[in-house]
């Protein structure tokens, strides 16, 4: 039927990814394969290297070895901005919104590369400036509506309630029109109700935008509730990989989390 | 009546400080560095107008545009050659480099134009304004300076708040890393900031030299430092802060010169800075940085 219904197309693939910081092997021989439309979880104890992997995937760090492929395109060693353009967007463990800017403008920053007009047209306010800005406003409002944030459009981002800030970060990431969305501990600091709402939001994003989501999370309820597949990381290496329930019942995984 | 005249002259001088301070404050806000070479860009701007208008006889307005273009190019080049390689280096290294660039510009000007004072011809050739039957004479350059500064200030605020590149600038100033991950070209954005700051410096240079028509390779350094003070005074990183700081500084300086002592004027200006920073360390409109623990 359409491309999306084709089964098992791999969107993100890493091969033998590794990076060291001084003598510390932060990530070693990391292989992952995420299919289109999948909700994929990356879990592991603190310091296991999860966020390092996100930083490798987004070009913040350059891997010492291995390869990153998105939709068959090799992104290894590319700059952050090119990786963003290629279609990987992320949110942050500690929310990093542009807190002094209005909510709407935060989303518009995400739209930056998709709505062209030149700096000169902006300074002189030529007709194209007005037209493009209007289109951007419309698109940004649309995204805010999707996340139920349209009522906050003029608020400063820092004045939003915590849970809404998390949603705004996802909205801003979605504005870059990604193929793959990386969520770094989206439920951190949330109460159970907020977490439940967040789970629905993530599922909704996947369904509505046919989005592929790779998320890091410590909240096992969230992981078990929405992730279809899991990779468990321990000391920079893959400890287990597979269907969520299988992985969570793996004795090695239980040991890594709870100790002997 | 003379008080009003001093006040208006102070506002005019302050407007020039404000224009220069905008360059300091924007670059600081976005690149988190103090571009101490900014004052010398003003001097170069002045020389460009001097050469094109006074020597080559080009129309002064066209000369100003040439000067803006030259300073924009100069600002972007300085950023590209001297500051960009130091991105991520310690702030101290960047600061020392900026001071180095400042001396470089001064000495290149010294080499090219010599140390003698050039008589800069006023580019504002409008008649002076006479009020109250000639009791109060306001020079046309004073009025033009104030008006130009207000227009630039409003335009710049609109530009930063309402355009894509302005939003990119704000985003980079708040969080470079996050901005980059949202697809913002950080280096490009910083270059645009330098370009805008330097073209404003050219305008400031022309207005300054028109009001005080003598030009030497050191013309830019004192106004540069005072504009830096104005930027800190108003809250560095804040555009309206730079404007208010500049105007206040100009007025205080001029009134001190008129009523207290012209020798002590600078001392008074800097003492006020110290007092403001003691009472309000972030400057008048500066934001408190809250660190979440």
C-alpha cells in the first residue's frame, strides 16, 4: 500500500559504534537496528553510556569507530546541523528550551531550515518576509495544537508547567521535521499522572506522524508500557536486546539493575 | 536654557554611545565574548568616510554606505580569522585576542593614515535649529544623531524579535548546543551578529566624527570603552539596556562637564558605573542568572 506499511524497513542502524574518553571506554561495539515506526527503548543503569549514544547519534561526539546509518545514508562524522537536516531530532534529559523566548518562537526555531527567506528580506520586510513568517506561525500553531499547547503560545517557555515544557520540547523537535525522534529521559521528574499523559503523547506522536522514536528512560512502567523493543546497556556494552518483555525478564538484566 | 542645551547634547553623545554599546551587547549576548576591538572598528569607519567623502569627494551619504559595508566586512573578517578558531577556548584567551585585534587596528591605521589629526568634515549639512529667538541653538548633527539612533534601536529590536535570523540569534544566545541540534547554523549566526554590530559601529563613527570633528587612530578607543561601560551599565546582553545605558552615560558625562568639572567628568562616569554595579550587579536591565540546584 504505502511505504509505511511495508514491513520491517530499518530506519536507524549503527554498526560497532565506539568512543573513548581518555582511558574510559564509554561505548563499545554498539549495534542497534530500529525499524520505521517503532517505539524503541534504550535502558541501563546510570553511567551506562545511554546519553553518550544520543550524543554520538546527533554528532555532538564523533565516534572513534563504527558507523551510523539513517535510512541507508551514512551519517558517521557528520556535523550536528547536517544530522539535524538529515532527520534526527532530540529532546534533553534536563529540559533545554529557549526559556526566555515565547512558546511559539521556540517551535519556530525548530522550523528554521524549512522556511527560507534571506536576512536582507527580513531586515527590509519585503513581501516574502511577511508571507513566510505567516506560514511559519500557522505551522507552529498547528504543532502546538497537536500537543495541546496552543493556549500557551505567547507565554515565555520558562513559565510553562513542567509537564508542558516536556511536551514543548517534543513539539520543537518535531518542528525540525525529523525521521527519527530521540527522547532523553522524557519522564524524568514527572509524577505518575504526568508520566501517564506523556506515554499517551509519545504513542500519539508515533501514530500521528508515523514517527520512529528511540527513547532513554529509567521509568520501567513507561518502558514496559510503550516500548516494543529494548536494548539494555551496561558499562558501555549491550547487555541484552530484543522484545520488551523478554528483555525485562532476562536474569542478566535484572542483576544489572538490582544487583545480585 | 543652557541646561536644556547641555541635556540635549548629552542625549546626542549618549545616542552614539548607545549605537556602539549595541555592538558590544549583541556580540556578548550571542557569542559570550567581549569584542574589545569594537571601538576601533568605529575609527576605521570614520577613516573610510574621511577618505571617500573628504578626499575623493563622494557624496557623504554614499560614503556612509561604503563605510558601513567596509566595517561589516571588517567585523566579519575579524570574527572569522581571530575569534572563530578560539570558539570553545577559555574566555581569557578570547579577551586577550580581542585586545590584540584592537591594537592591530590602531597600528594599521597609524601606519596608513599617520598620527596627525584629520579634520573630519561634518556629513550633516542641514541648518541648525534655533529656538526661543536664538536663545537655544541645537546643532543639526545633534538632532540627526538622536533620530538615527532611535530608528536603529527600534529596527534592531524588531529584527531580533520578529525575524528568523533574529530568533536564531536569541536561540544561540540562550543555548548554543540546543540551537545547533535544532538545525541552527551557530557560526553563521555569530557572523551575522558581528556584521550588524560592525555596520552600526560605522554609523556611530560617522556621527561621532561629525559632532567632534577630529580623527586619529585612537579616536575609537575612549568612546569604545565608554560604550562598553554603557552596555554593562544597562545590563550586558540586553538591547534596550544598551540604549538606556548609553543615553544615561552621555547625559551624565555632559552635565558633569558643564556643572562640575570637565577634567572630572570621566571619573564621575566611571564612579557611577561602580556604584550601579555594587547596587545592581547585573546592570539596570540585566537578567539575574538563576542557577537551579
